[in-house]
């Protein structure tokens, strides 16, 4: 550790803060590319060359840094993910952009910090599209480079034009096709939020005309049971906090819905369903470059894995959901192997935010945790500002393009994956797109061990933190110490700035802000300038 470390003097240009911010705003792909707008899609470009590997992002939900066996998990085995890591790079310092789902996913898929917009918090199941059709997404980027594109699994970024106005019984007026995905098979939000149906290419999959669907986050529909009033109907899972509104599959949810009939999902079949759709997509496009955003429901609540995974871990349903996740990964790997395309497929496996143990259902996750540490050695969980909230597992495998170098501790943020993958495939970015994403391809592929000088992290209550190689700074905030809705998660809030030396003692225990006012000032300045750089755009 260097006590004189200046977060502002270690920009990629090794210059002062101004150049650091210049690097951020001017050398982002937006400006690096000639501002020509997006290229026209190239049809059926049958290339399987090194410059156009297939790209599969496997994005787990609430999977913590310590939740995989290859990251030290206890009480659960993850042989498929272990193999992926052994054949690629296992990263130990990768950060999701936020400690909750919607802002993390927004940032990953747009290359822009979610905190630049007010409407990117945890989305309801009837939220309108948060990424606007006019925005340039990672899917657009692949599509315009000749790739077939798909989103399969959890979406959680809104659907349709406007919140609360969707007619779920008709094709949605705007959907993921407008965001660059040729194909989608998704859950609108989360498994604990209505509507509990899959949306396939803008319409409810397996739609049942005998059971029209209505959704409200304001009031129940007359005569419909709820978890609150009808706990006797909760034959699969009961809530521990919240989650006491409409009942689907013997599990009560957030929000109210009516109808659905045979389109309603069964929680125990979600992993099978999304995996089989992912496999179909891969098989259909095995002769052309494809981009698959495969966002699993595991290990988000309600954790209700298929019976064949029950008892496969020592940790009950949460651990069994990790086993199920590992199975999904194995299925994708096996499909690529069987098709002979694993060699030129770049797989990135990661998670949208840190872990949480009890997130609202009586699934015994706490009671059965044993000595398993979902966040690994880090302090804090999902929702919070401490490292456990955004420090996530990240594995990259691409046999044809990268050497399996084992482990990498390079500091990386998911915000940079769009520009980095864009650089890999030679994408040209329209002006203003991916505004916060930097090309760090060398970090991702293990050829460059000089990481980002800092990453920005966002907690559930919008507190921003900065993490450097040695330091963690959390801006001051007057909010409560613990989240207020029942999950036992620290927020990381403190009414004074926090500064932690990550090389000394346990992670984020001794606040040394008072001993380093110069550093606190520099971090504050960096955040202020980053925020202002949004206003300037
Ligand atoms: C919270 C939910 C939690 C989870 C989270 C979103 C309650 C009491 N808790 O509000 O269960 O759904 O939102 O998680 O409603 S995320 O991973 O999608 O961000
Ligand atoms: Ca999540």
C-alpha cells in the first residue's frame, strides 16, 4: 500500500484529476469512435473467426463472492463453474455497479452509471421500459456487428411504454427487440414479483385466453387471495417479511395479479425452462456469431429449485439453488462442447450484486448457513455500500482467445464490459452511447494487469463509494445502519465519510477518514466531478 496514493493521479493516462475525468468522458468509446452512428446490421455473417467469438454472459442473481466452490464456498459443490474457472480466468476484484439488480443490469447493458438517472431503482413488475429504445445497448452493439442476440431469464428493467399501463393480454408496444435483442424469453422483473409469467418476444409465453392477466402494484383484485389473508394457501413457501400479496404456485409475491392460467410459471421449473430456451437459441445460431445474455433466476428469492436439486447442498434451499445454477452453467457448457463451438465462445460468468441470506421467505437460509460465508471475506451484503454488496464472482473463459492464467486480482467494474467487448468485436459506438464504459479488454482477457485506478459502487439508497486497489471510500449519508424492510443487511451508512485501508486488518472495520483528510477530499472531489460530468452531457 502506498500511503500517498492519490486516487486522482492514477488515471489510465497517469495524469492529474482533470485528465482522469477527461479519460473517462473523452476516451470512452463514444469519442474514440468516429461519430458516424451505428452501422447497418450485417445479415447472417457466418464468421467464427477470433475477432467474432460468440459471447455468453451468464449473469446470476444475488450470487455472492463466496457462494461458489472455486471462491471458497463451504457446504455446496459447483463442479461446472469450477471447470469454467480452471479453463479460464477467475477474477478476485470485480465489482457490480450497484448492490441491487435493476441499476446493476442497467449499467451493464448500457455502459452508463444507473445513478445518473433517478428511475433506475429496483423495478416493479409493471414498470415501463427503463432503458429507452433510443439508447444504445450492449445488444445493439452486438447486433450491429453481425451477431444474433438474445436475452433469456431475469429482465428486471421494465417492459412496455409506461409503468402500470401494460395490457398483458396483447403484444407489448415496446419490448426488448427495440433494445437490440432479436429474441427474448424473460421474466418481467423477479421471481418474487408479479406477473409470474414468461414474456417471449413481447407477449406472454404460453398465453391462456381463458385466464386474462391483470396486474397492479396498488391494489388487489376483488376475490383474489393474498399471502396476508390466506396463509393456508402457501403450500410451497411462506414469507418471512414482505412478499404477502398475490399467491402463485403456493408462494405469495410482491404485487397483485389475476389470471394467467397455464401461462403461470412453476418456480421449480424456471431453471429448466430458461436453460432449455438458451440451449435452443445456441443451437439455432451455432453457425453464426451470437450474443446470449443468460440471466438466471438463481439464487434470488423465492428459492425453490427443482426437486432433483433438493438436498444436494448442506445449506437447504439457498445452497440447492446454487447447485441448480451450477447445473445451468454445465448445460450451456455441454451444449457448446457438443456443437464444437466452445473453443471460440467467450463466456463471462458473474452476478448482479452481492448475496443476502434471508431476503423475505422462510427458506431456512439463515438456520442452515453453517460456516458458509456468502460474501466471502468481505463486509456487508446486497443493498449495502460495503464491499460485500458489489464484490462479485467473475469468471472469463475463451479457449481460442485467452490463456487460462488462473487468477487475476485486477480491479474491474462491470461498467466497462460494454466498451471492452465492443473493442473485441470492432464495434463502432454512436455518439453519447456507453458514456461511462471504458475499454479494458486487456484486463478482461488477462493480457493487461493494470486495472482501473478506481471503480464507483452504488448502494440501494444511492450512496456512492469509491474502491481503489488499496482504499474504500464511502460518502457520508444520514440513513439507518440496517436496511429497513426486514433483510438483515448493513447499509454502510454513516453520517461522516468512511475511509478504509483495505490492506490493514479485516475489511472495512477501521474508519481512518480522520487520519487521511487529503484522501477523503480527493475522493469527494472525484465523486463530485463524476456527477457533474453527467450534468454536462
Ligand atoms: C426487495 C425485496 C427483495 C428483493 C429485492 C430486489 C421485499 C421485502 N424485499 O424489495 O426480496 O426482491 O427487493 O432484489 O419486498 S434484486 O436483486 O432484484 O435487486
Ligand atoms: Ca440481484
